[in-house]
C-alpha cells in the first residue's frame, strides 16, 4: 500500500512538491489549496498596466493534477496536528504518513494599511490597482506612491523587487500614453538603502534608473501610518498620493499559531537544512512558510521555494528507501530575478561568491514573458526545458 503525503498550499512550493513526489510513483499525494489555481505572481506586475489579465496569470490546479496524477482538494486548512498525523480543514480531517507545509505567509498590517493596495496580496487586488490607475489616467494626472516594508524580526521576509517592477512599468505605461509629465511618481521605503540584498552595485544601478526616469525617493524614514491622502512618516513628514501601492513585510501564517509547530519569533516554521520541521520525523516545510537560514541578504523567492519543495520531496523518498543520505536547500540560496521595466529588464543575481545586475534592454522584457510561458507549460505537462536543481 502506498504511503500518503499531504501537501498544504497551491503556490510555487506546494505545487512543485506534489509534482516532485509523483515523479517517483510510490506515494498517494493530496494537495490542499484554498484556491483552485496557481497564481503566477511574477507576471502579475503587468495586470495594472493592462499588459496581461488576471486569467492569464492563473494556472488551473486541475490542469496540473491531470498532468502529474496527484489529488487536489480545494479547502481551507484550519489546524495541523503533527502528534496525531492529521490536518483539519473546513470540511474534512485527513491523516498522512508525511506532510509538507507550503501555505505561504501572511502580510504585516501597519496602521492604515487598508488605505493602500498591493500587487503581492490577494490576486484580485491587482484589478483594484488597475481600476485606480485607469481612473487617474481618465482624470488626466495624479500622484502615485510605491513602496515596500520589511519585518524587523526576520530580514528575509521582504518583497522589494515587485515594487520596483511595478513602478518602472507604471512609468513606461504613462510615457507610452504621453502623459508622464502629468504624474508625480515617488518610491518610498523605511530602509536607508532599499534593495540592498541584491548587492551594492545593483542598488546603485536601480537608483540611477529612478533618477533617470524622474521618480522621486523617500528612503530611510520609518512609516508611521497610511492615510486616505497618502503616507505619514515617523518624523512627521507626509507623502501625498492619490494611489499608494505598498507591499508589507511578511510574517508567519496564522494557521501555524493554531497548530503544534515550532515557530520563530516572526512566526515562521523552524526547519533544518533538509526541510524537516524541528522535533518531527515526517513533517517538512518549504517556501515562505519556513524560516530560512543563511546569509543576511537571503530572501524568500519563488525559485528558492521550488528548490526547498524538491529538497523535501527527495528527502521523503530517501526516508522511505531507508537511506541516510539527505539533500539540503542551503547551498542553493541566491537572489535571482528578472526585474522588468516594461520596455526591457535587468537580470539581478547574487550568491555567496558574486553579485551582479546585467541590463537587458528590450529583450529582457520578452525574456520575462517567456518565463511566464515556461512556468505554465512546465507545471501542466511533463516537459522540463531547464535543468533541475
């Protein structure tokens, strides 16, 4: 009889874990997700500027299931009981032999955050951003503020790249319509040098891009609160804006606090390098759900989430085989992104040995578009064009 593996989460880590486990055809795999699709957040940056649609950024989990042969349950997970080897959902209690937790994280809620919109929150919020941007275009001008925050309890719990991409794409969108001069664009962040985890050279290049495009900067002052008319900083200054797109830092999912899991101060699940949850023998965590050990510049990114998912899946296989050999995710930690600007992109890379930003005018934009195609095809078929880590 095959062992049963439960995978919680329909994001990059959860989907990759289910796919990897089914490669070995020795497990019954059930993926539980609160929505029936995988959302391609990296390409959703184009929704507000009408470069893509919400539907094009969705990959139906039914298509993934059909290609790889695991089961999908669309439900809300309410509690994880590792001592009982069970998971409680809104409508079921399921047991498992192995569990992989990959439900992602939740966002911090600074005062007044309800007056902002985010492209890294619920997928449908990107449509709200689009509507607000369209309204400003209809009005003929306005003030747009874009920023991100971190989590002082976990330096890896930050999403700065999409904020830069959104800003650059909005700038390009306005220039194409020949109305850029009617808009005031400002980028803000509480850090002295936002984007520093990309490397000092990359920060200088990004700041040069902001300057060249006439985008204002408000760096190094903590955010006190958000208001309907803009952003209030702790030094008493105010940034007026008609639209604020803000990506808060992340924290551990509230599900974890209702479960018997070991957590960090920031609320993420404690794991070792193999992905195994501390104090357990059959529970793994991957992606944004897990506390990531590594260098100070480490960050929670989609490609690392997939590496962690594959690592967990392979280690489950090795456990079943009785092998002492284990994989680890730590040696794969790096920063990697194609920072799209609407009319091009920049390849950003950093690891323990090197850091770089390579400008990719024109072709970079289409390279990111190609990645979106690959992400969909590689999940919904057994085609793998890129080498597996």
